[in-house]
């Protein structure tokens, strides 16, 4: 069951590169920068994820990020997701993220799992939202 909204971010892809993939299909690394809110605090994030194209055309991705709050807060996260390529050439992902933070305002993140929706369009604009998974 979904709980409270945890984050909302928009951003821009800053880089992509193709990586070797011993398992077959293409593997692409994507980095982006985003800003928004995390638990109601204005923040900026730097993210990198790698996605593998699977034989059926879906994507499996794993990533990590660093989030810095406007008051000096800091959190890191790791996540996994499944994606699809949209007809317009953009991508859509759904998955889970797990945060870690020593910042008192974000300490709640250490004990919850979050689920996310992430979209990237053909111009590299990103939008992500996450919710607590209860």
C-alpha cells in the first residue's frame, strides 16, 4: 500500500554512455541532475543509473544518487526498476529506492522503502516521484 509522498523532482540528463554487457543486449549508463523536494525540504540530486535492454524490449535498471538539502541535509540512495520505451522515444520506469541518511530531518528515510515513478523525454528532461511503501 502506498503511503506519504516522499519526493518530487525534475531534472535534466547530463550524460549517457554505452557499456559492455556480457549478458547480451545493450547496457546504457545515464546520469542526471535534478531538484525538488524530499520530505518537504528543497533539495538537489545527482544520479547515475545503468539500464539493460532485455530480449522482450523492456529495461532493467539499477542506480544510485546523492541528495543535498537546502539546510545542509544529505542522503544517499540505491534503487532498482523496470522500464519501457514509450512510442515518442522517451522512457518510463517504475521501481523501489532505499535511502540512507544521518541527517536528523531525513532519518525517517532509513526505516522505509519507497516506490517511484520516473519519466525521461526525448530531450532528456526528467520527472520523478516517490511514495512510502507501507
